């Protein structure tokens, strides 16, 4: 049984702001990479150090998807979508420290 994927209102707004190509790629990758075993570290998915944003990060090219997993409801909640620019992560045009 897989996990349902939900977007927070902030992440939904960030998703809509992406170019169509990036939006489609991100949705396809989320479905494949997060629907099954979202808490298993892989080459593109890793746990983060404790921070105020989210405990997990998924890398899709230059995009970064930040999420948490609710095991009780078997749901992955995407809380933010940002871009990686060298050593900085930008979410809504602001630099975020993780």
C-alpha cells in the first residue's frame, strides 16, 4: 500500500509558480519517489538535520522538495518547494537556512 501525497497551501502556490515543464517533472517524480518508502534515504532523497522547515528533502534537478511523513494516515505532506542555487536554497525568492 502506497502513501498519499498532499501539498500544503504554500507548496501548492510554489508548484503553480513553476514553469510547466518543471511542474510536470516534479509531479511525476513525486509520484514515483514518494509514494513508496518515502523515509528510505536514496541518492535523491535524504533526511535533514533538525530544522524548522521539514525533516526530509527530495532532489529533482535544481528543485528541492521538503516534506514530512505521517505514518498514521500514510500520507506524505510536501511543505515547500525551492530551488538550489550553488550553496543556497531559495524558497519564494528568499534564502532559507537548513
